[in-house]
C-alpha cells in the first residue's frame, strides 16, 4: 500500500517492556512499502539490512534500489562489516541473508559509498534515512539510530519521522533529500564521498558462493522465526531418528557422492523393497555392482534394517572395498588383521598404524561373540560393517569367525564379491553355504554367474532361498534341458495332430528323441517341468498379472484344459488332495504346453533372483537423454616389443622357469606339486611383465634357497586353485617374499631345489647387471606420439609393483610430472629434490584431473575408485593372463563421463612370446577388448587357464596347432557354447532395440515381485518419492555447528572461510569447518599427507569436516560429518537428550495387520520402531532448526504412519 495509507508515528523509540523491537514496529513495515531507500549512517552493518528484509518483497521483486553513504570504518572492517564473527559457523538463514545482500550488490540494486569529513580527523556520523514508494510519497527519519542490527533490535534508540504528504513536515523531507543528493553526487562542501573500494565490494559479493536461486534464499529467511523453531534439544532428538522417518531412506542417496544410473536405481529400489530376500547382482563389468550393493546397504542402515553387515571379498580387494564404501556412501567399514601382538580391526581413516582397534576376542574361542570379529561387532552400539577376505575366511578354523553355526543370524546382510569363485567342492563353496545360514540376507556379486555349465548357475542360486523343488542341482539343470527340448518338440510337431491325446503322444515321442531318452523317461521329465513352474509361480507373489495374461492369450480347446493351465500357473487355487502339478500338466495339450514353455521364460529363479544388465543399457539411456555424459568407443592396438640385446637373458630365465616347472610336476606330488608349480607360473607372468620384475623375484629367491623357511604349502597350493590371483592377493594371503622363499620339503624335493639353485647360478650375475628393458624405450616413443596427438593424460597399468618402480625410475629424467598409485598408496616425483614423496589419493586424484600430473602409473588393485575419466590414453605395460583383468583396467577410463569420444588403448607384449601371440590372435580374430559388449565376455575368466597351459607347455601333445591358435579357437568355441547356455537359461536377455525409460526399468529389475515397492518410493526405478526426508542435510549441519550442548562439552566448530589458506582451497572453505575435540585422540583422523586439505586446513589440533558430499568427494581427506560416520553418531548422542519437550515420536511397528501404532516421547524407543513420524505438541513450535521443513501435528503424524505401514 502507499506510504500515506500507513498510520506512521511521529516518534519511534525502543520499548523493552514489550517484546516488539524497532525492527518490527518501523523498519520492516517501512521497507515493505518503498522501492528506494537512501541511508546515511556513521556505522553500517549490512546484516541489519539483510535481517530487515525478512518478510519484505518489494525491494527484492522490483527494480528498487538501496543507496548507502557510510563511515570509512566499513572499509577497515571488510567482511566483518557484515558478519563480525565470520569465523564462527553461521546458521543457514544467516548465510542466505548474506547471499541476498551479495546478489543485490552484484546486480547494482545496492550501492554503497564512503563519507569522510574534509577536516580529516573527524567522523562521518549522520543518522538519516529516506524512503520513496511507487507513487512518489516519501518518508524520512532521523535520530540516534545507526544502520546496525544492534541498533534496530537491541539498543535503546529514538528517532523522528517526517512525511512528504503532511503539510507541516514536507519541508523537512525535502531538506533531507537535498542533503543526501548533495552527498551522493559529491557536491557537499564539508564531506568527501568516495566510491566503495572495488576489492571490498567484490570481497562481499564473492565471500559466499552458493547454489540455489535468490528466491530460495528469500524464502529461507522469510520462513525463519526463532519463536516457531524447534529447540536445539528437540532437533537433536529428531536428527537421531532421521532414518526411521517415512522418507528417511532417501538420506542415503543425499549423503552419497554418486547419482545412480537408471538400472542401478532399479536394482537398489528392488533389493530394498524385497529385503531380506537373497539375490545375485550379475551386471557386466563396469556397470556398477559396487554402487548397487553399497547404495542398498546404506539405505538399509538408514532405515534400521541392517545393523551388522559383512563383506566377503577377494584378498586383493579388501582395502578397495573399504575405500569405496567410505568415499561413495560414507560407510565406515573395518577389516580384520592378525598381527604378532594380537588381532585388530582396521578402520578407513588414517593408515594401519594410527587407526588399529584391538579386539578382545581370541581365535580359539568357542562362542562367536568371543572371537576377534564377533567381539568387535557385539561390543559396538552403532551399525557395524566388517570386510573380510574370503581367501582368509575359507581356511580351516577361520570359517566360524565370520559364519558361525548359531540358531540366530549374526549378520543382517552379507555381500560376497567375485562369487563365481565358489565352485562346488571348494572351501569357498562351503563358506558361502555357512555364511548364508548366518545371515538374514545375502547378496552375491559376479559378472560371470555362468560360463558353460548350468550347474555353475545353481551353485550361486542355491544361496537364494530357492523353492523346495528347485533346490536340487540335478533337477535345476534338468529343467532348462527339458524346456529347450520341449520347445523344439512342440515346434517340430506343430499342429499336425488329430486330437489332444495324439498331440501329446507325438510331442512326447519327439521330446524323448531330442534328449535320447528311453520310452518311460519322457513323461516324468515333463511332469517335473510342470511341477517346478507351478512351485515357482506360487512361491512368488508378483506373478498374478503375468499368469492371468498368459491364460487369456492361450486358445485352450476345453474348459478342463483351461482349468489345468490356470492351476499350474497359480491363477486358480489347487487342492492338495486332488491337484498334483505333475498330473495337471498331462491334463493339458500341446497348446497349453506351449504356454507353459512361454511361462518358463520368466517364471524361474533366474528371472526372480538375478539382476543382469549389459553395457547396452547405458547406450540406450544415453539415446533417451537419461545420461548427459559421453559413452566412449575404443581404439585398441597391441604392440609386439623386440627384445633386442635382452633376448639371451630372457631366454635363459624362460628356460629356468620351464625346466623347474616340469621337474616339479614330474617329481613332486599333491599340494607341493601345485605350490611350486604356482611359484613358477607366477614367475613366468613376471617375466612377461618386465625383466626388472623377474630380476627382483629371482634375487629374493636365490637369497632364500639356502635358508630354512616356514612351510607355506597349504596356503600356496590353495592359491593355485584360484582364478585371477593378483599380486595384491598374494600379498594379502602370504606375501611376495614368502612366495619367493617357498620350498617343498617332501622326499625328492631336495633334488628339485638343487637343480633350481644350479640353474639360477648360471645367469644370476647377468640378471643383476640388466638395466634396460625394451618396453621402456617403446613407452617413451608412445608417450611422445600420444602427446603429439593431444593425448596428454596417460595411464600406465602393470600387474607388479616391481615393474611400476622400474617404469617410474626410468621415466622421471624426461617426464618429471609422473605419479604412481598402488596398494602402498600414492607417490609423486619432486623435481627439485629428485625424491619420490608419499601423497594420498586426494592429491593424486586432484593433480591428475588438473593436469599437474599427467602420467599416472598404477597397479591393478589400486585403480578402483580413482576418477580416471580425464585420461586420454591407457597403456597396458603388461597383459595379465586373465583377460577380464585387462577389461577391468580399460573400464577405468572407458566409462560414462569420459571426456574423449574415443579412448586409445595400447597393449605391450614381447615379440615371439606365447602369451603375446595369444592376445594378438584374440584381438585380431575375435576383436577382444575392441567391443565392450560381445560373446566373449562370459568366458574371459576361463581363458586364463588356457593361456597358462599354453605358456607352461601343458597342452596335449597330440594337438599340432600353434598354442595361440589352440587358445583362440577354443575361446571362440567356448563363447558360442556360453551364449547358447545363456539363452537356454534366460541370462542372455537383451534390452529392446527401441527402448523407453519404462522398458529399461522393467528389464533392469526382477520378475515375480510386482506388488513390492518400499513405501517411500513412488515407483521402482523412477527416482520419484512418496515421502521426503523430514531432516535435511542443512538441518544436520545447523544442529551440530550451532549446538550449545556440544560447546558446553568442549566440542567446537570453526568456519574455514577466513583461514589464511582459504584462497588455496576456495572450493572447500565455504562448506567446511575445523572440529576441535574435547581431548586429543578422541576420534580417528583422516589421512594427513602434506598436500591434503585435511593437513593444510586442520592445523593438527582438530579434524576438518564438511556436511557437503561434493566436498568430501573432491577432497577425501575431509571428513563427511553425516549419518554413517561414527563421529556423527557420537556427536548426536552427545547433543540429544533422552527426552524431548516439544516433539512427540509417533512410532509404528509392522505387525500382521500392518497397522499397530504406539506413541513415545523417548528417543531410544523410537530408534527401534519400523517407522517413526515426528509430531509437534504445540502448534506454535513446528519448524525444524535450520531447514524449511515443518513438523505436523500428532493426528497427521498418526495418519502418515498408518498409511506407510499399509503400504509396507
């Protein structure tokens, strides 16, 4: 309304007897009506203006302007002019105040000048304000009040008001306007007026760089009202049960540093919705099984379903999994380490020396809770995730430590990586069977659930709670054979039969012929086929619609046949006495049998228990615009390296390995034969990596052959049975030094060792003098060529740390900008000192992304988790015998978000080497590694044994083909058979050529679970939410950083925005704090290498923390103080009282009726409820601290809980 329609008082003064301040009685109403505000003030705090703009729209939504002339003190105070306590954490609404002011400055709607008396020693000290509305009406005020928050809100102030429309007051207004204009335009005789120093102005504008629109910040400050905000104690109670609220599951995704792709979201949504059903995660390499399992676990932890979780992973991947869970999901996992002085659990922060938690358990304890892992888990109050190497866990005596035989489950979730290694009649097979019994739920991860044998698929699916009839390996395999033969028989017979009985007979005869069965064997096979379909359809609740549609689409010839079909597929109820599925199938004719064959395409455990996606799904998502980033293609080249002068030495080493291997296989027996054969096989692989790698191993071996060493036959022979053993696996299980020292001790072994010693002595001196490797010369040439083609950022992969060291030492004279990343961490070359310096992943990642390090040498196991999308080329310095590992390397740079449309891959192999010949043949004839999606993918792992046999001379003597030809032809034949088996079982299903988002979601999920959808998800896979989290990350940040209770117990947060290194970490300081601890050693510290944000900003006295997942992703050394971090849990416990006053916890427990509701004001009770809705006990107190979310009343909260439970 116009100014003249407001009943302004002639004089305003502070009134302490009431709670109304000058801000409320005059300043806000005044600003709400004006479109220009001119101000003279000796002291200016822009925070007062920002504070006044709460609830004010006109100056923000129009072309209104604010012009201020203030005293020169503004320039001296710089940032403090707005927020004198800039080092203290600010509440979000205060940050928004700052953003509003910075925006007004930036767009010119707020203009500031500095007034300075011409006498030089005096102060600019007027206190005048003028406002003009849309109609030209003016108000001026003058008195004691400065433009500070204290003046408007806390001080005693008094001023007079003059109105331009009032005849007796107009002349005062005009004089005030004249004075201001003279000052603003620089015409005043007594005052010099200067433009605000640009540096100061920019300092204000850029101090807070924030996401979000101006409107969002205006809404935030408008909603802020201390009188209606839930108090700190109550908010702490709310935060402590945030995950249990109806939308609390979404906190897992908000905390995560990844945005799931459509198929990943579908898989996690499904797994959470049907928990605790056991499942197989079988997406192809590079599609994110780690993300699928990690996001699912994080969600289950948030909602309270998973308190204790176990990861069983290959030995070489233990730390990799630990890093992935921390970096992507803020899950702090611990792995077990046995040392000479006891057992320890190693946490993810710091190295193994500064974060080792001793356990109270013993290895020979009878009860699980008294074992090292069991005692650690049971003694903790917060959710606990343990990672254990299955190489270690499968050993005799260790299985009970992770999979005890108890009446109740000890794990809420067990995740098994590389589960395809659990072949029947292996220790891992037995371990997984025990782990399944010890767990409420189990997820098995593998990219190759089956190669050539359907029984391999059963070995994994047996872990998935199969219906009784399916839980038999022979019947499982038989089912798919029957389906294929019955489909072929029905097709062969067609409609050439006179009646149903004749049709049955013709199909049965053809069926027996297809499978070469006796006359009385065909009928039982078909009966069992029908029974298994019936069992599966009636065991899973989500097939109703599919089954009904199948019946409707079947043109049955009689009512009897229709009823039989309906009963078999679960549409019609069966009688236990009269309806045997085995006989029902012969109440059907060929038409109904065809329908059952169709049903068997989607009504098996393969479709209801296995997630399986191929790379094609990403390409379809990109075509649909669901992925913004590049899906690159590959340019692969294999280079054969001439040995040159190194050839004689190479031949000598090769001869030594071959002869020692053959002698071990001839003389030794049992496990010793396997163990020494494994040592020699490993040496052959090191030889093909680099001469330096084999030199280091043989020197170590020569030194140990005359010493008495510990017998490691059991451990080494066990490794020999595993596929894909890496250097990291060897290091974890026995150590490379122990492998090099291995000696058999049985009768006849001495002769083998003596012959080996003699062979080594013949060339060991030449080996020590070998300094050059022809691969290095080729590497230099290729680096130069790549850079000439603008491919500057280069990744070099090798299997062995010895080779890595050799490459780095020989490159630095011409390429000083080299970094390495391996199991030992990251290192960078310091050109000034000529030394290699230890750095963390954070520094390596940042420098490679920024281009400061543009050659990165990595070992296989260390590469996961590094963001290598900025790499322009990848050089495989050596080629592991397992092609899957090469594919995994390529997958590090050939991934969504790669900046290059084509990634360059160069493979090295010595000329005339058998493994080099094989890889060249595989690439030339089968386009290995050229195509991401192809028939070779399922059999990549199996090629390892073929290459080993060829290189070590184990191929059959009657085969006259070249070794490379044997391997390639066998691989090609195996790939075709694998494809046939995949099609036979339903694993080979590909997305439709013309896909929609809905089709991608459907194909990415599972059949048979149609009714199941977690209540907080609107639909599986869409990302739409039925309930939003009540507690935001902003609320958590405000609760902790503003907590008086924490400050009273000596926890304190200091904002980093004014840190003296702020400019070096400009992407961090606005969203980070230093958390000072009550006493040293209270919490584990993240890695603190010299170049990390933690080391530079923490100063050694505290831990640098953030509440922003993007900051934590960019700077892993900064701790993400959100759910999942034990430090967060400790702080919330410290800040949250047992009882709250203004909030009531409406708790719902899931019962048979799904509707039981209980009330409690106790936070502890709420933590164990299925779902908790928070309700306010007073309508006047309803807004959560630091956020826009408000809490409903009790009645609404009860209805929300009832609705949620009814969906669950």
